[in-house]
C-alpha cells in the first residue's frame, strides 16, 4: 500500500535543528529539481510582487519572509512540520518512532517544493503551493510531472494506492496502474449527501492515521474498505475501480 497525501498550507516552523540536507531526503533523484525550485522560491520571495506570485496576502508576510532563508532554517520531520486538518486528524505530530518508520514506508507527501517526501524526511517550513507558476520554472504541477513519474512509479509498483490528494497535487503525478483509489468523503445530513471540504480533510486524515498504525496494511480495495468502515462516525463505504467513498454522519 502507498498512501498519497497533499502537504498542508499551515506549517509549524521548527525552532531549532540543522537545516535541510537535500541528499538525505527520500528520492535523491529529485535533488537537482529541488535545488532549482528552492532557488526560484527564494528569489521570488524577495521581489515586490512576491505576494501576487505566491498567491498570498500581506497577512502572511512572515511566511514569505521565512522563504528568504529557506536553506538556513531549522528542519524537522515532515510529520511535525505539516499541520492543519488532515495531519491533525492523522495524529501525525504524535507518531511514535515505530509509526514514523511505517509512515516512511507507506506514505508519500506530494509537495510543490520537494516533489515528494516521506513523513520522516526532515524539512523546514515554507510557503509555496502546487498551483503556483514560479519564474522561469513555470507551472509547478507541469514541472514536477516531468520528474515524479519515474520516482513514484517505482515506489507504487505492485502496491494499492490510496490517494488523499487534492486536484492540484494529483496533476503533478497520476499513477499509471491500478488499483489506484482516490478517497472521496461525503456527509449525510437529513437524508442528503454532500461534500464538505473541512470534513473531507478530517476523514482522510483519520483514514491515513489508521493505515499508518495498522500492523498489516490493506493489499486490496476490499481490505481498504474494511478499514474505512471501522472508523468512528462512518455510516457507509463504497468502493469502485477508481474511488473509495466514505460517508460520515452529521
């Protein structure tokens, strides 16, 4: 099984520690691409139009300024740097060393800056989204599509893919084989089912946390559906050739 996660917009900046060592990250074949994107991010963040390019407002000035010292900032494991609804629901910041080892084997976070990292990889906080067009690099989803295919296809070969990413990050790499199941979450209220973004992120996080903690990961769509059915608040689960639909109450 391979779980694909998006990064989070919100990040916790480590207070101490060594800076990122690109050669120590998973997928060292991406090192040159990471250096190029990082250098472009530092440059763009120093420009007058940085907010416009990065798609942020003045309220995030401190995060844009933090980009300027990207290569010198302290790093920590990605499971603690990435915060927000999905990662909080997964309990990622509290994963034990054993669980972090499982996450390293079972999870890849598709990132606008790093391409793809393991939750155990040590990274600094940064501000950059996959929807950004970054200087001469251009659209980041298109840029990473050129680099991720060989790296992630090798990781995914023969494994059940559980895709919890949003559309912008799916655009950076689409698995070429099955089973590849995207995770859709619906809320049932008064007999009607709707998609609610906040609840979808939370439920995907709960599922990802359960899959990381599982002694034996599911190997088939039906086994994945069984794990989803065991989650608190789930009232229905359906699985097709390309999608796992989880229905939660309330």
